[in-house]
């Protein structure tokens, strides 16, 4: 089978249409040119109604530090509610459909076997229909969700729902692609619709607000047609893992540190945290340690952290630290603990220790102040914080990160808690 050119036109189906996809994936697809897009909503059909009323068009507000750039995105042909399983199956069985992109959140990959509620189950029905229709051209499934190894997660979820014959057919006809995505996309503010109308004339019920920075890195192993995403600056690579670790340890790691250390220091937003002299010093220390674990050129890492600082300092897109602080017990084990282990222990990774100490201090302050902590282990956090002995409290909190009670990290965190900047 010959490999079609990426420039060949086709249809892209997007599952889970929301603000991020409309600020990231679909913008890149429009800039690639020539491709049509049919989208499906997530849990709510409201986005389908709103976009279809606007013929798929919406305003994109890129909010820089100095002002807004407003443009119109009109790559969408139609939007269907997630419940329209029959239409999705028909589209996946159509040879003109060559790419499926997904932004369904991590929970969406473990939604079970009922097509009414499970995206992987719906995809499985579509692939079976494609096989039964005799379509020979490959189709690519591309996960754009913010989780490590997202393509492999998608692959396993879909394979689990396939019959044996279709599973075997997939080897020659289905590519499952991992990708790394990055673009901050907060909820649109109350003035966003007017901003779009003033700039473009479009009466827009669902404008999107985002930042100037955007990054999308894809595994370079499409066998079939795909958009020329290179035109939009998308990068193709044979080693996605290093890009995932770069983002996880530099961007996400710094976000996590600022979320806790910033609030402990008395600030509320990302731009305030990076401007706080002592919090910024903690971020720079964390970056120095994380960089030592990444096999990338120094100039590339310099450019990346410089861009991060510019993004963090943008006062017009300032994110609230309390939002980023959610789910610490899920984030710290993958953002901070691996760096500490790779560098040889807490003595050689004080910046990462600071991130963990800021979390233990923040949850302690928050629970003892009568506030809730948004975390899947919130009840266990509250029980640990209730312990009056400092060593017992910190040991119990670190146990929620699977850190043994006798680990040297416990003493390091206790010491660092005392050194954290306070108001």
C-alpha cells in the first residue's frame, strides 16, 4: 500500500469539542488547510447547538500581555451531540475520514463498554463498521489529552472493546498516535463575546480565550492522510517521551510549585507568584534540577524556560493558583518524586523538595483554616493534617504519595516547611 501525501485532503473527526480543542487542535487544522472537520461534544450537547447556530464559526481571542489578537475559526462543518452514535459510526466507516482526534479528559478513557457513555466503545463500533465496509486506507486515532503516553492509553481502551476480527484488522489499518499538547485556555470572560463582535462582527455565543504560546508534538508514524499541520508549527518526532517529560517537569512542575508556595506566601495568581522574589527563586531551583534530568540541548531548554516565564508573567491571562492546586496527590508523584529519585535523593533536589513541602504546608493551612482541599484523597489529607505531631503529620501526608515513613524525604520536607516564604 502506498502512503498518501499529507497534503491530500480528507475529513477529521474530533471527539470532545471544548475550549481547548477549539484553541489548539482545530486552529492548527484550519491553518493546515483543505480539511473538513466534524466534531462531537462531550457530556453536554450545548456546544453543538451553539456552534451549529453559528455555522461552526467562532472567535479566537489570543490574549497577550499587551493586547488581544482576534480571529475567526471556521474549519468546522458540523457538530453533533455525543449521543449521536450512529452518525459517528457512519463517519468512521467513510473512507474520506482519515483522522480522529480526541480531547475527552483522562476519565474518558476508562468509561466502560456502553457506547452511550464510552468514547472508546463508540470508536470500536466505528472501526468495526469501517472493516465491514472494506475500507483499505488507514485511519489515525490521535489523543490530544494531557496525560503521559496518551496514545497507548487510547489504544488499550479501544482494543478492549473490539471483537477479535476487528482487533486483528487494526494492525494494518489503524494508527494510534500519541501527542503532547500545550496551550493555556481559561474560560472566556464576560467581555469576550463583545471583543469578538467589535473585531469581526460575529455575534459569538461561544468565544475562546487563549494565550499566544501553543505547542503540539506528534509521533511521526501516520500511514494514511493527515493535515499538513507543519504549516501551523506542529512538530513531528520519533521520541515523544522526552517532550512529555520536558513539559511535565518544567511547565507542570513549576505550576505545581507555584500553586502551593504562592498561596503559602499569600498570593493568588500565577503572575503574582512568578513575580514574588522568593517563590521565583524556588521555581528557578526546580528548573535547574529538572533540566539535569532531560537529554535536550541547553539552548532548547533555555528557550523553553524563557517562554514559560513569559507565559507565567502574562497578567491578562493570569490563572488562579487555587485551580492549579487541585489533585496534588496525583500530580506530585509524577512531577516531583521522579526527579528527586533520578538526582539521588532530597539532598540533591531541594527545589523539588520545596514543591512537596509547599503542598504539605498548604494543605495543612487550608484544612486547619476550615477550607476544603480538592483532591481524590481529601479525606485522608484531612486525617493527616489533624495529627498534631509534625513528624506524624508530614509522614502521613507523604504516605499518600507512596513515600515510606522512614524515607529521608520526610525530614527534608519538615525542614523546608519552616523555610517557605510567608506573608
